[in-house]
C-alpha cells in the first residue's frame, strides 16, 4: 500500500510543479537546437522533410496500394506519428538523469521530474505531427470527424506508458549505462515488430494475438481508429483493459524502482 501512495505522491508533485515543468520543457526544447542558425525551426523542418520523403517513396515511387480503401501514405503516417512520440520520449527520458546530473545533487529538486521534461518536450513536437496529419487528411479530401476527438485520450495513454517506462529505465541507467543501449535496441526492434509499415492481417491469424500483446500496437491502432476506421476506444474493450493493466503496472513498478534508487543517484553520479 505504501508504494501505491508513493505513486500518488509522485503524480501530485507533477501537478504542483507544473509551472517548473513547463519552464524546463521549453528550455530542453530550445537546447536541442542551440547554436544552429535556424534554431528551434529545425524541430519542425525535420518532421516535414520526413513526411515528404515517405510520401515520395511510397506514393510516387512504389505506388503503394491502398489499405482498406485508404491511401497507403495516410494509413502509414497514422501509425508512424505515435511511434515517433513513444521512441523520442523514451530514448530521451532514459538518459535524462545522466544529462542533468548537476540537478540530482540538489536536495530540494524533485529528480522524478526530469524524465517528464523529456516526455513533454517530445509531446510539443508530436502536436505538430498531429497538425500535419490533419492537414494531410484534408489534402486528400477527408473531412474532420467526431472520432478525431479521442486523439486526446491517446495522448494521455502514450504519456502514461512512456512515463512508467522512463521512470524505470532512467533510474537503472544511472547504475547500468548499458541500459541506454539496450533501450535503443528494443526501440529499433519494436519499430519493425509493431504493425506500422505492415498490416496485422498479413500475419497468420493464430499469431495475431501475440503481436497484440505489444502495448504500442494499441496506440498505433488507436490513431488509425480515430482517423480511418471510425471506432471508439471502448469498442476495443479487451485491448483497452489489457493496455491499461500493462501501463498501470509499468507505472507502479517504475515508481517503486525510482523511489528506491533515488537516494543513491548522487553517490554514483
């Protein structure tokens, strides 16, 4: 029970320090591109170029066939954009404590906030991606739908999953530097193991439930349900229950791990 209250206290601290979090998020976002001539504009130029490259390769070059009567490029970016957020937030948050070791030694600073800063920084860029997504659907002649509103729910779901994983990986990385490399490897494997470029229907039916155990699958399909298939998240009742069971478990384990290892951070760093 005390660990449950520890998790509640962590979430309460996030709310209490929301102004500090916002200031640190802006600082982190700017520091990524500090020293470059175009500054933070690169944060938006790079995603735009990425989308254009995928559009040219798959739509113009390979002339990819529609998926479920939808242009392949729209189907593809609906899966890629949430993955970009998951990958960027987890990889950044994993090294957040190492990158800000000078803050760890300050007794009054809540170190638990450091991974959250990286997640929020990734969220700022993801919001731009979502705006591009709406624009692409408009260009292809698809109008807005009430189902698009549930994208806010998937925002929240992605943040919770990323936060739980990040609390775990960022605390372990302080003691085991190889964790960062391991996370990068898992993310690379997860990119190809998640139905982003390929459709789950391509896999034999008996193996599909195994791939659905990947919680990121729920998020990728959630974006496609919001923009393409027009389904509410509660219609996927079993997947929704499973996703939140896994996510809350990861958050609980991550919070416990972080709380236990936090007193030893300064000694190692």
